[in-house]
C-alpha cells in the first residue's frame, strides 16, 4: 500500500503570458502643488503672449425727458478707439437713481461688448473661414 505512486498526466497546452503590472498611487500634496504651479505658469505664458493695442475711450451721457415727462431717456455717446458708439437707455420717471445707473451701465456694457466682439471676429474671420472648409489659413 505504501509502494503505490500517483503520477498525474497533463494533456493541456503551454503558453507564455507577459503581464505588465502598473502601480497606481494617489497624488501627493507635493505633486498636486507642482501640477497647479505648472498650470498657472502655462496660463500666464499664454496670456502674456497676447498683444493688446492702446485702448482710448471717452464718453458723455445725455439726458432727455420725453412723452410729456413720463419717460426718462439717457444716451451715452462714447468713442472707442476712434469709432463713435451710442448706448441708449429708457426708463419711466419713477425709476430710482440706482436703477438708472444700472440701466446705463448695462447699455454701455452691451455696446462695448458688441464692438469688441465684432472686431475680434473680423480679425478671426480668415481663420474661421479656413476652419469651416477644413484647411489652415495661408
């Protein structure tokens, strides 16, 4: 009984497997700080490369009462980089001073934003046209 031996017979196949084990660690405070510092430096270099021209703006606000004293009309006539613009704001005679100031500010902001966006889009126009047909501008 002690002289019986068991020899298993394998009829399977042999294959080699290469397995790459990657060690994933949570970022440390130091690596996060370095990443934020590099991101800030990259953003600063991109923003620093943008060249701006000298912008000059002068403005006058004109007030007029219309419709037999029921409407208060304000017109801000301003000149931005040599081009004349006008921002209008109309309110009733019961509007508070803060509402008038806010309304005039919003009207001016809208006109300035339109002027800036218009000039920026005109400058980008060749690039946009080239992009829309799938080629780079010359």
